[in-house]
C-alpha cells in the first residue's frame, strides 16, 4: 500500500458554540497551526467547507463559523450591514484569542472578507477570495433571479449553476445542503448583499490577496475576478478552467493546495 498523502488526510473536527460579541456562534474547527477562518456563502452555513477542510492537511487550523441568520447563530429581528458582518469576523477572532488570521471567503462570504480586510487590515494576515465579486451590481442577472425563487426552485437551479457536468454527476443530492432560512432571515441577508459595493475601494486592500475563480462562473462572472486582480495592489489569481460557482466544493484538492502555497504552510 502506498504511503498516505498527509496533505489530504482528514483532520479531526470539533463543533462548538462560542460567545463572539453579542452572539452565540456555531463554529467548526479542524487541524492545528496557522489559523485560517472560512467565511461561508449566502446559501450556506459553517458546514459548507467539509470537502475543502479535508484537503488542507497539517499545519492549518481551519475555522468555519455561522454568520448571522445562519446555522445556530440567531440574529435579533432587525437589519444589519456588511460592516456588521465584517466586525463579526473580528469578534470571532477575539473570542478565539487570535490576534490575526488568514481569511478565506466564498461568494457572499468573499464579500464579507473584503469588508473585513478594509475595516480591520491589522487583523487579517491574508485574503483568499473564492468565486466572489467586489460589487453586487457586477453580479449576473442570474443572481437576481435566484433571489426571487423559492427555496425549492433554487435547489433545482443550483445544481447546474454551481457545478460542472462532471461535478453534478459526483454531487447528486448533496447540493441540497443549501440552507433553508425563514423569509425574514432571507430578506435581511438579501438586503445586505445588495448593498455590497467596494469597487472604488479595492486599492485600499493592502493585505496579500489570492483570487480563485472558475472561468465559467455564471453567478460571479470571470470579469469580476479580473477587476479584483487588477485593482488590489498585492493580488494574484488562480483559475479553475471550466469551473462554475461551487469550485471550493468541486475542486477542494486543487484549491487547498493553492491555499497552502499561498499562506506559506508548504514553504
């Protein structure tokens, strides 16, 4: 039997609830070493990163958490902003006694990560932006269409939008992990993402930044990633050729390898 590749060995996970700021926040941790906070997408929660974390290997402490109106994190019945979600990242770091961490955000979570890097650059060691955009206005019309759909309709639409044909065959019913929220929760989160606009502020993102994007992403078109690479001073991009929106789920081995190289775990 060939020796096991340590970089793909599953890490033991711990699920817990921590008090971060004003909220009881659901958290999943795996591994030990360099802290990497994982910020989930709009239709997800802390469980989104199961495939990706299994490929990180030794040297990375991967931490995913529930945003407001997600998983076990309960938001009071009033609106909040992207700035609030960015500040929540720092509240989590404080709760975990982490002065600084690398930050990986996918889709909606990538928007949160951008705002966190702008508001709290001293707390963010680096930024990894996966399948995301610097502006809701740059998102395709497909994104607006999805928001207008019922949960069941989004489930049916998501498979083709998120995964390549090969990925669809491999995922099957697992795409149904899309989180079901109440109408009030959906409304609050939709209001937040529709206000996302940082195109003019991209040059202010000073932390090292890795942009990972699928060339066939129809929700966050590839031009969004190209603009971020151009405007963020210390950015570079890696492309999943043919990849769609759920590249962190469909191509976890490749993305985990790029993350390890980027944050210097394999240096």
